[in-house]
C-alpha cells in the first residue's frame, strides 16, 4: 500500500540574479549596466559644465582677490576689492537699481503672463493670432528687443513722443529723465518677458482637470472664487518655476540696459552687470569687476534659497 504525502506550500525560489556570482564572473549586473548608461549620458553635460561654468567660476573667484590693470598678471590683495565695494556709491546705486528692477519686472511679468494665459485659455476670438503676437518677442534676441525699444522710446525720434505730440501732450525725456529712463527699461523688459510667462501658464492651465472646474461651478463658485480657490492653487509649481527664472533673469539683465540707456543718465539705470562690464572691460579693473560678479552670484543664490525654503507650492502638480 502506497501512502501519499500531502502537498505543502511550495517553497519560494529565489529568482534574483546572483549578483555576487555575477560580479565574481565579471558579468555586470542590470543595475550596474543602468548606472553605466546613466554616466555615459551625463558625462557630456558634466564635462561642458566643468569647462564653461565651474572652471571660469573658480578663475573669477581667484581674480576677485587680485588687483589688475588689463596688462600682465594680477597682484594678490586679499579682500581689498570687497572692502572697496562698501565705500563705492556707484556699486550701491547699481545694487539698488537691480533690486528695484527685479521687484518691478518679476511680479509684473508674471501677472501679465497669467492674465494673458487666462484670456487665451477661454473662448477668445482669434486666439492663434493673439498667441503668436505674445510669443513673437521670445524669438527676438535681447539686443534686437532693445533696439526696438529705442525706436519706441527715443526722446528725439521715438514713436511714443511722436504720438504724444500728435495728441497735443508734452514730450517725455526718456533718456534725460532718470525716472523715465528706468521706466522705459522696465516696459521694454515686460514686453519681452510676458510671452514666456504666458506660455508656461497656458500649458499649466490646459493641464488642469476640467471636472474640478465644473464641480466648482456646480457648487455656485463665481469667476473670482474659481480663480482664487481652484485655479491659482493648482498653478503652484509653474508659479514657483517662473518666480525663480524671472528673479535670476532680472539679476542678470544686461543687453536691454546696455543698448537702451547705457546705464545713464548719471547711473540712474546702471545695474550690477552693466557696472561689472564697465569696470572690467572699459576701466580694465578686472579684479574689482570679478568681486562685483561674486556679490551678484551670492545675492542670486541667497534669494533663490529663500524662495525655495518659503514656497510650499513648488511640489504641487499644476
């Protein structure tokens, strides 16, 4: 008589690859192949980052501790360039102008971009034409944009003053008046930056689930309540992205200021980058210009870090 053995639970078979054996035999594991592929793809970027960012940055740091005159090697002077900044009125004027420019342009460009995106996301007639008109400045370089602005705001031959004279209004001294000169830079920059902000916001708006909007409308939400309590909270991630990008751009503004006003009148529109350019390439004081650049870099990193710490909507899917 034969006895049958009841079938028990099947023993689990370890189907994981024997990595130790694979390593012993020299055969790379799957994870190693993936890591190797990742490094192969990252290597060109790391190489270019090192050649064109990290090495020049290290050179600028070293140069900021030297006194130079454009000829020969520099002389090491320690922190003298940085202490010199403390008593330089042009540097403080340029720093204040940079901060004011950032405060005006960043929220202005983002608000106008959001407003344009909301309009173009609705049933607006001729939407493709309006989108093209707003995106078109993105295809133009900063220098070309500044030249267009010069045609508009030149106090002798500009179209704005010609229009004011046609209407019987007094001219505006766009290049002679410090406030008007600064306003012209802000207006031209806004025209240039609104298209980019609009494009990012429009993509985010079109990604919002329509059922949320319909549910809010069914609950009786007005247009303002819909915008405040539904739409804007869902735009946290793109808003944080645009905030960082616009602040960094505002700190680095150069081409529009350089072409439109050249920093004048009387340094009324001088920003940190144009001051560093004048110091390094006109006055040939490269060490002092490098110190100005280092201050600008540290200031940008500080503001970006504060934004990163304080913005809780950056991880909210838009």
